[in-house]
C-alpha cells in the first residue's frame, strides 16, 4: 500500500502510531475486498441502506403497512389466499392443551374445566378458545400484531372460571406514546421499566378508525398492566412491535393488480369496434368524423360489438385485435414472488398443481411444514397459548376450582394432512414398534388428547368383549395379516400363525 506524505511524516514523529494507522487501513481495505455487498461504486450508487433500529423503521412505516395490507386482503384474492393458507396451517382446527401435572385425577379435572371454560372464554360471546386462536393468528399475519387482554369477571357471572379474553387490534395501541417515562421508557405505546421488562401497554378506549383522529386525541390512552396483555407478533429483530407478514410483497401485489386491470382495459378497448364499413376512397373520407351507426346517428363513443359506417361505405373491414404475449409468464413470475414473500408454496397459494408430481410437492411441503412447526412452537404457543393457560389456572385456583395456581401443560397442534396417508401411517407404526415414538406421541401428533383416546379405546374393547365380538381391526385378536391371534400376546405375527 502506497504511503501518503502525512503517513511518512507521521512515521518520523510517531512510528508506532503510523504503524497502527497503516494496519487499520489495510484491514479496512481487506474487509471491503471480502464483501462485495459493502463495496462502494457505480453498481451500488443508488443503494440507500439506513442503519436505523427496527423500532424506528416500524414506528415510521408500521401503520401504513398495516392499512395497505388490510386493503389488499380485502380486495386482492392472492393476498387473501396467502393469509388463509398460513392461518389454516398454523392453527387449523385449534392447538389443544392437555394438563400434564402427573396427577391423573388432577389432570382430568383441569382438562374438563378447561373444556367448559373454552366454550365461554370470548368476551364478545361469539367464539370459543379455538375460534379465538384463528382470529389471533389472522391478525398476527395480516396486521403484523394483535393484543389479547385478560378480563376478570365476577363470581356471580356464571362462568366455569371467572375470566374472559378480549381481542384488541394493534390500532388501539397508542404509537404516539414514545420517550422517557420515569425510570423507564415508552416505545410506541409499550412501557418498559428500568430493567427493560414490559410494564404496561397504553391503549385507546375506542378504535381510532371509529371516532376519527380528533376523538382519539381527546380521549387519550391509558396504561394496562403488561401481565394482563398477551402481545402476539413475529420478532425478526429485537423489535417491540410487529409488521404484516406480506410486507415484502405489498408492491408486487399492487403492481400485479394494476397490470391485470390494464390488460382487461386493453382487451375491452380492442373489442369495442367489431367492424367498419368503408368507402372506395378511404383517404379522402376519414373515419372518425363521419362514423355513424346503423340508424344513421353519429357515433360519439365506441362500445363492444359496434359496427360503424363511414360516409359512403360499401366495403366491410373487421377489427383484428393484436395478440400480446407474456401475460401468463409475468403473472406466474409475480405469483412465485408473492408466494416467496408470504413464505407459502406457490401451489398452495394458487392451487396450480400442473407443474408438480408426488415427490416434488412432498419435498416442498416438508420445508413449509418445518416453518409452520417453528412458528407454532417458537411464536404462537409461547406468546398466546401459554399466557392464556396461565391466566386460566390462576383464575381457576382463585375461584377454588383447582388446588394449585400453576399446572404444567402440553400442547397438541393440528396434524398435517398426509400426501399419502398409508405411507405416513406405516412410518408411525414402524416408529412406535421400534421404540423411537410412543403411542401417546403419535396420537398427539394427530391433534387428539392421548388420555381421551386411550380411554375411548379401552371402553370400546370392554364393550366388544362383553358382546363377544371380534373385529378385524382389533390388534389383540387379529394379526396384521388377518390371522387370529394366539394366546401369547408377545408372539410375532409369523409365530402366531
């Protein structure tokens, strides 16, 4: 590296400082050479990348992103389908809890109580617990975030547990509350204490879209303790609030809408004139000023199927709409981009299975299901399901319905439908027989409560034995190959036959 006059002069005065300066410059040059993305030049001249925090970016863009995504979901079928696909796979029929205290009597008691309470837990009185899961998940995907508030009720309200859940849209969280607050701070309506723990959420009493901005300013916002709020959103950075999942493809969705509208308008315009009857001397007559319809009325505007007559027209010429290619390719490419932005397979977004076979669709679904599994266990269950279960057990204990305020729980997300049910069932059977999976785990993966299923199997078997019935589906009496089982229950199928 060539040394400038300053470096040479510094070398005479302070050799060590000059050496450190040269080494630092060489290290920086090496770093610039090692990362093309950090290079500065003609190729990256228009690239503006800010170093702002996630909270600063979301604070500036969050409300507009939320409003635009909601508009797209209302009016764009692809956005609506992407949200539906994610919600159906993350929640489906519901993520079911199962008490896991180890005390069988207590577990049955808690599970039965939760089943009763789940039917009446909605503060609006319309959904059950699993319907609320669907609504929470939809708001999380579409709007980026949602709040769930614990609402204690009176003992005389007649609820199984004096507690209900209130859904609160992200718009009611006062984003204008920002700055220092005593020993802590407030970030976009979320208040933190001096240790960085969430202390309160500043909420409006009414939705800002109902009474308007002036009414919202007049009524202000009030803090709600953080222990009464479950804030559900995806954390992609160390951020306080969330953004819509489709944010990376909002412009692509809008551009595809505009492109399709332009294509429709072009086709309608081409179809307006079916034919024009012209005369012998076209150049002297002119078409537009002298065009009349079949009744002799001057044509002021074109409409589909119009046959126009020029003055003195004798010959007829039919309109030939131009065939413009590339529409299907552009649409497919845009839908692939939209699918990638929402993190759903193209085939699930569009329903187009023309380009896949069994192996390719299964490989694509495996990766998608791995992502869904991560969302369920790392996001939705910790942020929503666990806080609700904690509120439920605390409320049940305070009401004297259970003897302890905390009960361990296990969650069973809905099972994924198999592409080939027989192969998946055989895989589960082999895993159970080889000891790598328990029967309870297999039942839980199917979205059922293992204790309830096993109790149902036992009751069914007892009833069959009492009636003296032997069904082909009874593994105690019939082998996998259809032979009658012997007296040794541990013998293999071949030994018994």
